[in-house]
């Protein structure tokens, strides 16, 4: 199965004609992009997405990313999303899968730092093997982050590496709520 086939799972969970979410297929830039969306659904969480080949591989991070290397954040591996989801903001109607508001909290490019025995591991293989290390160049987050699967299920840990981007005092997930695309917050979309 190719990664592109995994969009069937994404599409099967949603009524795209009601949710307003992208169906995929639109070409969106080149390169290794990442996006983190602040999603206020039944529970607030952050969707951490990495472009791997032609999809966004995705994890839901309930507490959001931390800049403190001592914080270990639960990250639930979810279905792959289409590349054009990286620009999605708005309100998913109540009663629809993921109903609530979504803003692009951070975005940028990343570099794959994943290695095994001193050799680079391609991103798709890193995800399949359950260990990913990336360097983010975003507007709110920079530096190294590691994602590691715990056991055989979909639970992973997201951890900030101890590098120049680490900051034990700064809490952007709690203090910087606005979108890097529109400047709007989840509340702005809820009030529409």
C-alpha cells in the first residue's frame, strides 16, 4: 500500500461536503513541510503533521508541543491527511468528525535527522519503524524534536531535543494562540 492510498481512511471518516475540509489532490508546494494545527474539538489538542512523500503524516498531541526537553508529550498517531490540509482553517460543523475549530498554529519546513547506525533513514521508513527525529524551522517552534512509538499501538511520545531551540520557560502552546496564516484564534472562528 502506498502512502497516498491512506487518504481513503481520511476520506471515509468525513463528509467533506459538510466539513469544508480539503479532499486532497491539489498540488501544494514542494519540500519537507510541517504544520501544527490547534484544533478545538470535543477536547482541545494540537495536530502535528509532517509531509512524508505525498501526504501529511499526523499525530494528535493533547497538551501541545513543549519547548522543555524534560516534558514528554503524548502524541496519538492518526490518519494521514492530504497536503492541502496544511492550509486548512475554519469551523468543522458540530456533529461531523472532528467538529470544532481549526487554526494553523505553526508551519514551516523540517529536515529529517533520523539515523540508524550513522546512516540517514528515509522519513517513510522512520515512521514505519516508530522513531522520527526532525529539525523544525517554523514561526513558533525551531530546533530538534523526536517522535517515538511506545509499544505496538498508536501512542507515541513527542519530545523537544535539548538544543538552542529549547526553552524551559516559554510556553507557546498556552500563550500564543493565534494562527500564523491569518492571525485569527479558534475563538474567532467559533464566534462566526
